[in-house]
């Protein structure tokens, strides 16, 4: 009898080891794809506000509209893909197709001659974010409570490392290639990312397509709803990074140096994302999220009260710390609070709310800046961030 128990133990141990290897393989492939995609997208992002306002001649309200529209569409695409992928039990198609759409949008940016043409390609670009909720659900399913924050931190770290590489390419080659050729170059890495996912991510085959009942609001716990309220207050005041770059330009940074500031916060985020994700596994999600909000408040205070070049650079350092602490921990927290069988739907629904509020957030920032002053958008954001911290205090963590 002991022989059979020993045999069962060996088999279970082997399954556990192989499961861990498969999980690491999945995270590694997604990390590589994330690196490539962000390499391409962040060739565009640091010069995007200057491309829209200087090269195409749009004003700040239009910039806010484009950025807010983009963030709003991200939320809808993530919610839709998460909901559908939970219902049909398919993840992979949304992921590789999302990378492909991102690549096509950059080709469109390179062909644009007036800001109005950017709208459909912005829609295409942001629709490509359909990949995130299904991908995050795959990562959450492959993780345990003890390494969930770390795994999301790894993905975000490679996102940011790709972004750093993209920014360096953008700064280096803009003067040689110009906006249009640079955008066309930026389309290539995401095509490779799509191929990586298509050929190397394994999805369990199914003999037929089964459709499962989708999630409803009543499936969500009161605790999750309270976290959603807290995050919504913050999102309403979290205007696009474009306003930080334009603010720096108004405070004296030359156009050629503005992308360097984008590089600063992205490099900081890439260095600390893994650390904050792992920290949240030990200290709890709420503590690290509160830190991220404090970093954002410090960023706003520097822009309100100081015009020193050195301090503005430090503002982007704190913004990088904010992003590093916010993004992986927020996803890990949502994945824990979500019902297991509706994980992609819940992640997508959360991003939908967060993203839909980004549209009024950026539009409001544009109007406040135009009607009142640059500093008014920072005061407004600080107030909403403080409200978010207070509400977050009442959210209970998963044991």
C-alpha cells in the first residue's frame, strides 16, 4: 500500500513541478511580447503630444479629446474582450489580434496629415488593448496568491523596459527620420509580438465552442464595489501624461528635451514595478496602492509650486514611482477580489470604468487649463486622490 502512496506522491510532485514550469513559460512569453509591443508604442508616445499640437496644429482641448477618447476606448475594448473570453472560454485570439491592431494603428499615424485623420487610427490603436484582460486572466490563473503580484510586476517591468528602449529610439531617430517614418518603424515590433503569442502560447483545445453565462453586477462582492468607487475617484482626476509633458514644455523645457522627461518616468517605472508588485505580496495591496497615490500627489505639488528644472525632473521620477506602484498592484488586487470564473470579465469591467472616466478627466483638464490656469488641473487631481485614499481605507484585503 505504501508503494502506491509513494507513487501517487511522486506523480503529484511531478505535476506540480511541470505546472510551475508551464506558468513560468507563459509569463516569459507574455513578458517578451509586452516588451516588443511597448518598444513600438513608446517610439510614438513621447512625441505624441508635440506631434498633435505642433506638427498637426491642434490645441490642448483636441489633445485632451484624443487622449481621453483613446483611454475610454481602451476601457470598452478590455471589458468586451474580457466578457466574451469568459463566455466562450478563449483567451489567445484576443491577445495576438490586439497586438496586430496596435501595429496597424501606427501605420495610420504615419500616414496622417491633419489631426482629424488621427481619430479612426486612435480608435484602432486603443481597440488593440482588447489583449489586456484575457492576458491578465491567463497570468492570474497561472499564479498563486504568493506570486501574483510578482508575476504582474514582471509583465509590467518588461512593458516599461520596452518603453525605455522605444523612447531612446524615438529621441535618437526623430531628427533623422521625422514623425512619419518613425511611426512606420514603430509598427514592426508589435507584429513580432503578435506572432510570438500566436505560435508559442498554448491554449487548451476544445472540441466545440461552449458559451457560458456571463457575469452580472450582483456577482461582485461589496468589497470589490467599494474598491471600484475608490479607484473611480482617482481616475476622474488622473489626466493623461500628455499634460505633464506640455506643462514641462511651458515651464521651459525645450521640445527636444521633452521626450527625455518621458524617458525618466518610464525608466523609473521599469526599475521599480517588479519591486512594488513583490512588495504587495508581502505587505498587502492597499499599502502599495496608497504609496502610489502619495507619489502622484507629490508630482502634482512640484508642478504647482516649483519651476526649477531639477525639481521638474524629480516630478517625473515620482510619476514613474506612481505608475510602478499603481498598475501591477491594481491588477493583482482586482484579480483577487474577482470571482474566479469571471476573472477576465471583472478585470475588463474594472478597466472599463477606469478608462471611461479617463475621457472626462482629460477633457476636464484641457478645459480647466484653458479657462483658468495650468495649476488648476493639479489642485483638482490632488483633491480627488485624497478622497480615493480615504475610501480605499475601508476596503478589506483578501486573506
